[in-house]
């Protein structure tokens, strides 16, 4: 019966961890109104997180647009539907690749930066000093970074999709020689703003909540040692990536299961 006891301990550990995450998330939500009364902190974090990820988002979006246009053209030209390259690329980007890839890049670039920053503040006892001065570190440090990540994620996702579509235009029209009028008109007629673009924005907001929360939680709960901060940044990438991919399946099933 040793394996059963080990399984029970594992299940209890998972439930305990989920409960701690839920309690921390609720406490973070309770500090948001106080943090919003000083919006310049959140605006500064939006600027910082956006700039941190801007270069990698633009370069990755352009590369994804290039490759996606080539692969789509090779698949559609066999059936005489090469003019639909722009439509397929657009739907792929705004529905799936834009929000998901942006979230993965955000977790690896800005999320690790948030975790390391908060973890180093904890290791340097700056958070403890705030508590001694009757300043809530969740309201002053965590909440603005949480809000900044939520706001920055949809902007970066839209930018990723726009750059990817431009990359597809370069490959499809300028390199392969597709008709530019057909490229844009078929795309315009086949994309629904509310269903496709709107659901993509909702996905990016949800992913922004996930990545930002995981980053600030891991930084706040990191052990106050160099090894503890390093492990926290690793956990940020792993947990954020797996949660984003799992949540993407759930959101896709809910959003696009019926017309």
C-alpha cells in the first residue's frame, strides 16, 4: 500500500498548492483598486514590459509570417486555391498563433524578468522593509506589474499578428507573385472581426493574466537566495508555457466549437 500513500501525499500536495495559488490570486485582486488609484506605476510597467518584448515579438512575427505563407502556398497551390494564402495566414495568426506564440515569448522574456526582479527585491529584503514601513508590497510592487502584463499582452499579440500578415504579404505578393487585390479582398471577406479578432484578443488577455500572475507569484514566493531566484525564473517559464497551451485548447473548444 506504499504506492497508495505516496499517491495520496502527492494529491494533497497538489491541492495545497492550488489552494495557496488561489488565495494569493484573491489577495492580489483585492489590491488592484488601491493600485489603480496611482495609475502611473502600472503605465510604467506597461511601457517597460512592452519594450522588453518588442524586438522579439516583431522579429518572431515576421519570421512566422514568412514561413506560414510559404507552407500555406505549397499546400493550396495543388488545389488551385493559392489566392487564399492571405486568408489562411490571417486566421491562423489572429485565432491561434498570435496569442499563443506571443504568450510563450512573453513568458520567456518579460515573465522571467518580472520574477527575477521581484525575487531579488525579496532577497535584498526590500519587500520586508516595505512591510515595516506599513506599505503593502502586493499593492506597491506586485499589482502594477500584474496590471502591466495584462495590458501589454493583447497589444503585443495584435502587433505579432499584424507583422505576421505583413510578412505573408511580402512572401505571397512580392516574392511568389500573387495578385495583391485578391490577397487582401479574400482576407477581408473571410475574417469576422468579432468572432476571429475578438476571440483572439480575449485569448491574449487570458494569457496575459496567466503569465503575469505566474511571474509575480514565483518571484514573491522564491527563496531569498541566488539559487532560489534562478529556480523561480525556470518555474515561471515552464508553468506559464504549459498553462497557456492547456488553456488555449479549452478556449478554442469554447469559442469555435459552433458557428
